[in-house]
């Protein structure tokens, strides 16, 4: 295990990991990558999920095989738990207690203990908590497969299967961050906590940007695809748009273009004042389009009716006439160079764009290897193995994180000895034991934009942190990006608008840096240094301030693409997600969920903040947490993001027609709706207990799918699901976000929603936007001790400018002068959501 001279932030923290499949082991992996000592417990015959991905999930762990059905095995497991700071498990609710591991009782004996449970469905969800909550079951229940985006709706493909373990990936990041937040709180209070993060609630938090409903959304924000869906529904036309036809409904600055080398190149340049212009300039067509009448509205936050033209460069979405004209020219120009040439030209020109690549190519990409986004580990089973690098790391100890210990099997006595080697210092009882929330008293400055960074800070607000969001006095992004996304990622924050390159704005910026404990920014290193927030300069402004950086392409080490700017979609293109989802180089398709990686990276940023806080309180070190969209793509693709000599083909389900893995795990049509069946070979005898399916175990494998497809059509979905679940076979109706929102809605009551089971939405009739809004509750983390607050609705950008300035000590006359100068502002627009 780690040596005693390690600088990793969780050095000395002891974890016992009961986890199986992905979520539980991934939580312990994230902790182990940050330096924790982890003992993983497997059944006598090995893990329940036999997959090479276990080599990644169990790195930095020693593995003990114990029979928890025997008295001897239970006694040994209890002895290991007695030494642990943290216990991780992801079984059905109540299973650990039945085995004799009652976490509430264990914490009575050891108040410093932290337990983290990651079940499929919430323990207070009486309807679902006993289900076999496999990954696909949770996804189907949570609308993942039936809300795969506008493309799939228009193509008439619903539901659509994706092999990405979204629920486990989101849950593991949320659970790991919650665990370390509880750990840093323990350094203040001496008290641990009992935490639950249901997969269903976690994946819903990942989909919070998809599930929000804003009544009366202004027409200017509707895309061509949304308009086409409405038209077809009104006119009774089928949703049968071909992939080729669909491309002509895409925004020119948010789509893929074929290049000279036969590869697609994904462009993500909507919504920003400079990105779209730079894109056209590097393509050499900016001047001709301007001459042809393309305009750039000076103030896009004015009502649409007051614009000089219906379009403006740098605003999403573009009206169809200009979208068609621009995309036609872009298609022509992209064919004049290779995707590799465009990659360099876009990257060096600070323009978000990236070539389409397959996962196998990404695993062996030179930059991925050089930066530490992919690393080599000598696994005892598979030999030299390429695995995803650390997802979250500290700037000062990142190099050590690049050298994980391969998983190792040991006997019980050795595992116990390893745990006993470390003695964690717990503070004596103090008045701080009355701390209500894990982050009470922590002040955070959020300098981020779009989703990942801002979402990270908003997530931390629910744990009691005071969050101040600083934005430019003159916005760089359009209101589709800032205000609509902001309805989710601005929750729980106060907003101030300041031009930090101006004299007054810079002073306010430095005062804020001195005021806060943590600074979060999603910016490249060169921009961070320019603003004086690199480690050396920040130390001069505020020697105690922690800094967390999120960006697109970073790994531990700097490389050719470290400072390239980009978004979620570009990482999807770079790491193979888009090609898998679309099915081929000729039809790359965005994995449809807003924040597929963005929101996950936000939770990763929170883990970085938590780890920095813990090492500050534990070791007195002031650190800088790091994560990136690219590093999180390794976690999202962990079931197949690896390579070794003799590896099977990269053949995970792909393309729009994918319905699952095999006959026992896939979608089926019924007399009403689609269901998702999720079973294994060892489940076949259970089908004899299902009326109508008794003959399935006797059929040859090749005949199973036709048999099931025919039989399932005889009864409605609810009937089949009831029969299958009664036999303890995984099966659920494929739900959608609209129905989940309707069935689990309440009027906002100031509570976080953690008491409401696996799904919880709140209705805000008096939202600050002036619109009626329905949003997912901040409810995925449930803790016994630490208070989870219902974050306030997103205020209008700039609404707290004066209040924050007064808090910093500025008098009203000075505030008035600064606002009058234009260096600071109270608003970008008259309306909250410009019409």
C-alpha cells in the first residue's frame, strides 16, 4: 500500500469496501486514488461481476475473499470494519443490516465512523427498494433510455439503449464527494456520519438540466429540432427523420463536419461572443458571410423584438436561413483539410472543436498517455494494462497519483495488519460538534461558466457553504447559456457582476479572493496565471485559500492539448462516446443528455474541494484540487475503457438500433409500453415461476429473443413487470422524464426532498424568473448527521452586487460610483429571461 511519506490528501484514511459491480467499488477507487488505504471484500468465488474493469476499480486496494454467509467470514469482516474510518457498500437497502452490519448501531459505538451506502433505489422508496437494481434497471426507471434527446425523438427511436453506466458514474462521484465532505467535517467535529446515495437519485441529478420545465419558454430559445417536433405533432406526421435529414436541422456551430481524411470534426461554438467568430475566421469565411449580411447584435440580452436582425453571431440557436447558409459553407471548407490539421488550428486559436475518435484510439492516444489521462498498470491477472488515470487529483501530489498500486489478493491477517498500521487522529469533543452542515462557515468564490464548474459550487451550497458567483459586467455568453443553464447551476448562490480586468473590478475581485476559503474556476492554466490565481500569486492574496480547477482536456501532466478549451461534447467526440452512440464515423451522434460528463465533472470538482479541505484541516497543507471532463470520461466508460494483450473486441452495444446486450438484457415491446428486462444466465431457472415464460429455460440461446418478443406482446407492460418482479427477475417499465416529474411533484416547501424516495421534484409558482418552474430537488445525498439544505432558487444575475459589496466593506457612495463607471453591474437585462 502507500508509503508513510505520501503527500496524497487521504493518506492514513482507512476504507473497507464491500462494493460489487461498479458504483461501490468506484467510490472506494476514487478514495484510493486520493491516498486512502482500502481493503476490498469479495465473495469466496470472486466478484459478482467478472469483468476486466475490476482491475481498474480495485487498484490501490488489497482484496480479501470472505464468506459473509458464514460466522467465520462475518467475524473477520467485523474485525476489518472495527479498524475502518469509512465503510462502503452498494447492496439493496437493509442487506448489510441483515448480515449484522447495522450502521446506526456501529456509529453509536464509534461516533467517528463514516458509512456510505449506494443502493439502486432509495431505502425510503417502498415501491422500488427491493428491486434487482442493475444499472440498466435504474436507467430505464429514471427516463435515461426514453429521453435520449431531440435526435432520437425525430428519428422515431424510443427507447434507445446506451451502455454507458451513467447511474453508477454519477453516484460514485456524488458518494465519494459526500464521503470526503463528511470526513473533513469530522476533522472539525470529531463525528462521522451515515450517508446514502441512491443510484436513481444520482442519475436524476445528472439529468437535472434535461428534466427542468420552464412554463412559457420564449420562442427565441427553441431550436430547429424542437420546432420540427412540434410541427409534426400538430400535423399528425410520423417521427421518421433520417440521420442525413436531421443534420440539416442542427445549428452550424453545434454539429459534426466531415474532413478530408474521412473523419468527422465536432464544432461546439454556440453562445459565446468570440468562439463563433473565431471559428469562421479560421475557416476563412468570416468576411464573406459578413458581407453577405451576417450581423452581430451588440446587446443580445435585449428583447428579441428590439434586435436589428433576427440573428446574431454567437447566439444559439441560429435561425434556419442563416443556419443553412453557414453550415453549407462550413461543410465545403472542412473538406479541404484533415481532422488532425483542424484540431491544431482550432485548439491553438482558442476555438472549441475536436475530431471524432473511437474509444480504442483514445486509450492509445499520445496526449492521453503523456498527460496521465490513460496510465499503464501491471495487473496480476492481465499483465501490462492501460487504464484511465486518476479522475480527481491534487496539483501538488498528482505525480504520485499516476502510480497506483495494482490490486493484490491477501489473507485476512495481512489485511487487518495493513489497516492497523494507520492510526487516524480524531479531534476531541468540542463545541464544533454542534455544526449543522458539513460546510457550515465555508465561503466559496465561483468564477466558472457553462455547467461543470458552476454546478460543482451549487452542489456544495446544499451542505451549508456560502457561495458567491462572480460573472463579467458584460456577459461573454448568450442568455440561452447563462440564464437557462443558470436556473439549475445558480441555485443556492448570490451573484455579483464585475469586470475583473478593470480598476474597480480588479479591486473587488481581490477583495473577494481575500474573503473566501475556496476558489473554483474552469479555466486553462495560462488564464489562471494571468489573473494571479496561480499558486504563487494566490498565496500573496490569501495564503489560506484553496483553489479547485476544472477544465476540458487536462490530466496530471501538461501536454499539447492541456490549454485547449472545450465542452462536454468535445470530450464525447475525443473519447469515442459520440461514435459509439451514433454507430459509425459517418453518423457520429451526441450522447443526448445535457451534462453527460459536465455534471459528473462538477461532482468531481466537489470531491477536489472536499479533499483539499480535509488535508488542510488534517495536515495543514494548502492544496489545489483538479479534475477535467476528459478524466471523468474514463469513469463514465470504465466497463470498457481499458486495453491489454488478448483483450476481446471493443464491441459494446452501439448505434441507434441497439436495444441491449442480449436476449436477457434488452428492451421488449408489450401490449402497452416498452419494458427493460435485465437478467443473467444464472437467473434462467427463475423464469419457470413466471406465467407465460415457463418454457424459456429450455430454449436454445438463439431462440430466446424471438420467443420473448412474441410472448411479451400478449400483455401490457405493467402486467409483465409485476410477474417478473414477483419472481425476483429484473424488469421495469421504461419511464420518461415527463411522467417522473408529474408523478413525483410537490410545491416547493423549503425542504431538500431527501424524504421523498428515489424521485422528487418541486414546483416554483413564484420563481424569481417570473416563470412557473419545475426542478429536480437537491436530494441525492442523504445523511443522518449533516444537514442537507434546500438551496434557494437561482436569483437574477447581478441581483446581489450591492449586498456583496457592502459585505466587503464598501460604502454606498463608492458602490454607486463603481456601478456608474460600468466596471460593476447589477444586471445584464431588464428581464430575468430575455424574451
